[in-house]
C-alpha cells in the first residue's frame, strides 16, 4: 500500500469515526412495529391500497407530500402553480435515487405513464398527460379544470426511468401478468428509507437512506415491520416487548394496554367514515317482505331511520368510545366537511315513529342489511346494534355479515344486489368532491361517475353541483358550492351517516409516533427515547 | 401386486382431477377478487378492463380448461394479490409448514409413546390417571386456545420464548430452514407444542387401549407362563403389536397437520402454507387458493396411496382377497 493511499484510508476512517460519533450523539434507534396485513406488493403503481402507500411512502416520494399535520408540503417538487391547461411543477435539484442515478423530469414523465397503466390510475383520473418543459420543470395537463391536483398526487410515487428500463419493469405489475415484475420485490426510491430485506407476508426491514435530500425529524435508522394476523398474538407481542408499536389494536384490549406502565394507547381519527345506504333505485326491494313497492323511496322512511339510530350509544357500547359520530358521510378532516351540517343527529324515536306512520309503515317491514365482518373495527357489532335501533320503529333488520370479498361480490357493481348496505369510505384526495362524484352522483357508466353509488341514489340538483364543483377554479367559490352540496345531501337523506372510525395503536411509552388519518406510518417522524 | 398397484395409481390420478375441478369451482364462488384489486372509487371501465384481463367473464368450463392446461404444463399462474407466481409463493411457504409439522410429530412421539405405555401397563396408577385426565383436555381444547395460553405464559409472563414469527432463517438454496439458528429453534417450540396437543392426547389413548387389549392376548399370557420378566413382555412383545395402528395413524395425521395447521399458524404468525391460505382467502386470491387446495388434495392422495400400497406388505391376505 502506497503512502498516499494509506493517507486516504486514514482520512476515510476518520470520517467514518466522526459519523459514527454523530450517530451516537443523535441516538440512532431501531424500531419494530407490527400490523395484521402485509403490503401486497412493493410496486408503487400496481394497486391503489392504503397499506401499500403507508409502507412505500417511506421509500418512494411523490412530488407533493403530506406533513405530520397532513398539510401539503414540497417533496420532489419545490413549487407548483396552476396554468391554463393544468399545473406546473418545479422539481427539486440534486436528488438521487437509491442506486445513485439523478432524479429529473424524465423520471416524472415516465412515472406518470407507468402509473396511468397501473392500478393507481384512478387517482390520476383528471390528469391527461405529463409534459417535460425542461429537465426540472413538468406540466401536468388536466382533462378539464382541476383545482386540487396537488392533493390528488400525494400517493403517486416517482420511480427512476433508467432503473425501470434496465430491469425490464416499465409496465406496472398486475394480476394478469404472466410473470412477476422486478419492481414487485425490489425498490429504488428517493425517500427517507430503503428496504433492506423483505419476506412477503412476514416482515419488511427498513434502513435509513444516507443520501436523502431532507432531514429525519425522528431518530429511527432501522425499522422492522412484522405481519402478525392474529389480534391476541399482536397484543401479546407488544406486551412482551418484542415490538414497539402495533397497528389495529383491538378495542377490547385497550384497557389492558393502557393499564400497562410501559405502554400507551394512541387513538386518532381515521378518514374512513361509515354510513348506511338504502336501495332507492329499484321499484321493489330484493331482500324485503314489502312487495310491489320500495319503502326506501319515501324520504320519510329514510329520515325515520336516521332518527332511530342511536349512534352515541353505538360509540359507547360497541366502539368502546373509539369512534366519532358524524352527521355527514365524510370525515371532519375532509375538505367540504361543515361543522353545523356535520353535527350528529340526535335520536328521536317518537318523531321517527310518527314519520313511519305518515309514510304508511306503522307496522314496519323486514329488510336485509349487508355488512362486513373483517373490514374494520366493530363492523359486525355495529350492524347488530343498528338492527336493534331500527327494531324500535318496527323495521326488522336481518344483518347479513360476510367477509369483505363475499360482501363486495354481493353489493358491488354491476349487480348492486343489496337493499340496505353498511359502507365505509375515505376520499384519497381529502376532498369531498371525490365522495360526491364516485358515490353520490347518479350512476353513469360513460363518465364513470357514481360507480359506487350502491343504493342507486340520484338527485339532479346534486349532479349539477358536482359538475360545477369540478369546474370551479376559485377555492372560495368552490367551498361555497361544496357547502351547498352537503346541505342538499343532508336534506335528501339518501345516505345515513354513522361515524368516523378511529385508528387504534398500542405503543411503548418511550416511543413518540405520528399517527396520520390516512393510515400511514411516517417513520421519518418517529422518535425512540 | 403390479395390477393392484397400477389400479390404485389410476384411481389416485382420477380423484386428483376431480379434486382440482371441485377446488376450482369452490374457489370461483368464493368472493369478488376485484374488491381487493380495485379501489372503491375506480370507474366501471376500470372494472370491465380488470374482469376481461382476468377472464372472469368467460364461462366456468373454459376457465377451468385453461387453468387445468396450465397445471399440466407446470404453470400455476400468478397471485391476484401479490402478483407473484403461485408456485414460488407456495415453495417459499412450504418449508415453514413442513418443519412445524415434523417438530410437532417429534414432540408427539417424545411425549405420547412413554406416557401411553405407562398408562397401558399401569392403568390403575395415580400417574396414569393424571395423564388420562390431562389427555381429555388435550382432545377437547381448541388449538387456538392452547396457542394463546402458551403465548400468555411463556412470552408475556415469563418472556422466555417469542410469541410470533419464525426467527432467523438460513437459506440452503432449495429450502429455508429455521432449525439451524437459536432464534429459529426458540420460535418453533410454542407452535409445535400447540399443534401437537391433540395428537399427543390421541396417541396416548390409542396406545393405552391397544396395550390393555394385547395384555390379555394369548401370546402375552404364554410369555408370562414362560417366566419372562414384565419389562421384556411389555416392551418387546406387547408394544410391537400395538405400534402398527399407531404408525398408520401418525402417518395420516402428518397429512392432517400440514393441511390444517391454519389455525396454529395464524395464532403464531407462522409464515407457512396455512397463513398463506388465510391471507389468500381474505383477498379472494383465487389462483393461490385453488393451487393450495389441489396441493393438499394431492398430498392426502399420495399418503393414502402409500398406506394402501403398504397393506399387502403388512397383511398378504389383502391381495388374496382381490384375486
């Protein structure tokens, strides 16, 4: 070894020591957490799924991201503005992918086309194309006017064009592929973490990305996500100290966790809001004893149902306090929620009975309520409680609780084979317009509107408002229109809102975690003391 | 013998084809795979495109034929859920299940044979009564209750053993084993015990009954008359006569353990076939479920085939009856 190269080695060694020392002073920590399910895939454009986004947002980055307070902040784009036919994004310079290649406009255009070919395309429905202006400027051209593009792209992750081409993974993974794509198991992102190893359905190991352009707020440099499907085992793993945090803490175990001196329950609002929707489209209900007519077509029946359901009682008895009753079928954090309209309805059984009598259903009727038993906290129990509530106005509800797969087959398009269904929804844009256009609008196969309008609700005024909101550029005027729509939604009573769910985590007391309402795990904020 | 064996083989293949058809039929009626593949706000066009891509719009017979054709060529398809080849998914998970099954079989032999012999030889002793009482619990307690109780005691209270997972695994290229690392060995103890409780109880009772019966038979009486020691009579002459049914039963139970370790694997987050099966059911992942069912069917058929083929070796009268 020559003298000069020895000097180099010594210098590198010195730098290493210094960085090790710095690491010690920042108390880099490892963090273990567990949830009931695994991300189906690591391909960011294959499937639109909250858990996949929650895992991948630690590895890949969007142009615009949500901060700990859920506010929009710059990520791979430093600034953006509305232009005539869309939005212009100025890109961040000097960002590198994990494999060392540079990030630029080509990657954005590539990732747009890739995402448009994959399962996440519905999140980008209003964006027609991505056009490179120069190496660090990209225009997203919209089909019509779209004032909320930055909100719609927070889960659109940017991949490296060269890496994808080199590894033959230009096409996103999909269920009908004959072979597995490379990006399904391998990642190459710009984000705060890299995936050191993954065993599908078992665990994912993250390690800090040393070349990340931004700084970690927390001190986690290694994290492991374990998949523990069984609730009791997951709680045991937390109590025995094998993991630092668990997702989906069962409500019945909250007291046990809270009583443990080393643990705490962290509960926060979930964007998902649960509501029931009656079939108002058919002339005769499929699953009812009323023949020749449809009682749900009478608005008085729907109003009576809303008045009869004791949602506060369900919160106390079924959800053990972990729910937020709402008067609108959207969450409080969603743009367009109105606190006055969103006030939960006070139960009033006498008034409900009077309405039923007026509508000619004094003796009630029988109907089947479709609900899930594995989708979210207390779903089946909530269904049973609704049945009890509605029995008070002589509606004999027969709950039909099934697994999500079976339930979806029952109620989903094209059949919509349900008379009354309990549903849950969270708009990925945090904006009520998505709820209105995909769930409230009159079903229209051509435009794709109202596909998940399970009960076939249809109101001309609301349809008009939905179109107007879509085309309104000015945020103030747009919000005024949203309020009109919410008012109309409430008076037509086609949807019976129940509650917003809570995210329930069990966490060790020496760990500070951020728990966003979009079900994410933003490891960059986590602090292990 | 040859005619007998080939007859059995043809039957086995026929039953396998029928199993794969029934499995396919069952699974195609299981739920809507689109529910897990598409978001709630996807458009009707998205749905139509996905249905077409997955051939869900074609008649069931066409779908079965293309599925079966793929099977014959060794193409097991791609998982709807994880977009991975089904063969790879199953190959990755199989070692965990097989190791768990063997470990539980090992525990069964280690505990149940001595305990069963003791109960058979000294049915009136206090220990035998205690064992028999305990074995009632083993037969009646559901698997998941045993599992959760074990976790509560050994992981939460005592902190001796991990409550979930398989520990560190070593990749041998063709097989990923957890039996070569300390954390892997620690991890297998609780699930193996939970899985073996039923077998242990069953084998104890089987051996005991057999021994008590053999104890009354002529050859034991003559052996006693010849003045052989008790130990020699029981452990050499009597036990050998009782082991045949026990071995047959354990062989069949091994198939059972592999097929139905679903509950135990779920409780301990054991990354085997059972966990894969449950995850696939939740997502209506039809290709994986079909192949799993066919695989389990095939395994039972093969085990059964071996058992049937071994009958003539054990008892030549089987062949004579056929002729």
